[in-house]
C-alpha cells in the first residue's frame, strides 16, 4: 500500500468518524430538546396549580372572586388583592406565551392557555387591570392579547 492510498484511507476513516459524531450529537440535541419540553410542561403545570391554589385552599380569595363575579363593587384591600392576582396570572400567561415562542410549548398546549386567557378577560377586574397595565408586558404578548380580544 502506498502513501496516497494510506492518506485516502485515513480521510475516509476521518469522514466516517465525523458522520458518526454528527449523528450522535443530533441524537443528544433531540434528547435535550425533549427534556427541556418536559421540564417546561411540568413547570407550567406546577404554575397553573399554584394559580388555582389560593381559590382552593380555603382562604379569602375564593369568596372575594365570587363576590366580584356576582357584581359586588370591590374596593380597598380587596381590589389590591384582585389586582395582584391579575398581575400574577398575566405574568404566568406571558411566560407561557414566551415558552411557546421558543418552541417549548406546542401549538396545542398554547391554545389551551389562550382559552384560559379568554376566560380571564371575562373577569371585570382583569379587563380593567389590562387596560391600565398592559404596557408593562412584552410587545409580543400585548399583540397576542390584542388578537385575542378582537375575536
């Protein structure tokens, strides 16, 4: 075997090695993406459970929300509680929107969040909050909300 043949063989072995490495890395990236999606989904599920916990834990938030939805005027400390809850809920939804834009939430998962956003806008205090505080949220999220409100 001459030196040219040996050089060609070495190049072939190197090329095969590069291809095998690329295939391995592609598998690792796919596995990492799936893990990131799973972690995001779990974090969003935990967050959603946290949002509901103050309504389910027997505190004063559930009666307050019920009174508000029944048309009772909410003022003072109660209005502050509803405003803080609206802030928290919209930040959670903004995060879900961001995760969707990164591809970590599927379109179907994001559509579920959009349904929840529509429900939030049925709450008068949330609509009022959004009208006065929308500017603190990202432009992309505000655009999403605008498209949701238009429908």
